[in-house]
C-alpha cells in the first residue's frame, strides 16, 4: 500500500445530519471499508471499492468547497491507518474536524483537535461484542458518544451504559438516535423525557431531507 494514500468512497458537501453540528454545512470525506456489519447499516456501499487517492489530492478537493466543518466518516475510517494523518492534516488546514467511528478500534491516537463521535453498539445492532470499552477513558468533553437504538431493550442497555460509565461527564455530548424505520422517534423522545436523561435526542436530518440518498 502506498504511503499517504487512502481509499475514498466519496467526498461531498451537504448539511450535517446528526451530532453536535447538526444542520451545519459540512464536507464529508467517506473512507472505504468497515470490519463491522451492523444490521441497520445505511452505508453498505462503502464496504468495498472506492478509489485510492493521494492525501494532497483529497485536501485539494475539500478546499474547493471553502468549508468550515469537515466530517471524516465511513465505513469505519480508522480501519485505514492513514486516516490519522488525514485528520491531522485537516486540522492543520484550519477546519473544524469530526470523526465518525464505530468504537471498535482504538481512538487514543486521533488528533486531540478532532471531535470523535464514537458509537457504542447496542445488542440489536448485532455488533455489541465489537465495542472497545478501553476507549472510554480517552473520551474528553470535545468528544461525542452515540447510541443508535432499535427497541426498548436497546434503550435500557444504553441507559445502563450511560450510568455505569458516567458518559455524560466524560464526553461533551451523549446522543440517542432511533434506528430509522425500526424504533419510533416519538417513543424514544418520550422515554428520554420520562427518565430525565442527560442526553441529546437526535434524528438523522439527511434521511428526512433526502430520503437517505448517497451523497447527502
């Protein structure tokens, strides 16, 4: 594998559909490949293929949009070792950078300027056994922890993790999302309010606006 290259599925400019920067214009850099197979995955097209591109080429395309926010996503971006260099280069260029990661791979070497949006996979995801709980001590208030919930059992599990690890005190945001088409958003909202949880309810804005079309 050639140094300073990454396999890229797509680069596009859109609104951030979730996380702390919800609704803000953002350039997305989607890396190819993922070792997980969550049952609700909406980016299976990023598992394979893509185009191997030079780091400078990637940075040049991103710069064409004159963005403020950059989101490096996948797939699982950290499955490509050069992702770490890309994140640092984007920060050096002056962008506000976030990383969407499954939580199955180590996050401690990610540039401290990056906001790590780390999933914790629930029982119904089919990949709960892949959670790398050793990542939790490395979380800071610059980071975000996300749970995608498929049912009430997932909610109760996530609530237990929230309390056990005091995630709202380790990370700047804890995000609870309903799995699209599996869990009623209204039900999840009602549960959060009833239990007075210190979390942010979120829905995937890009699915509401663009019906989950690629490139959004």
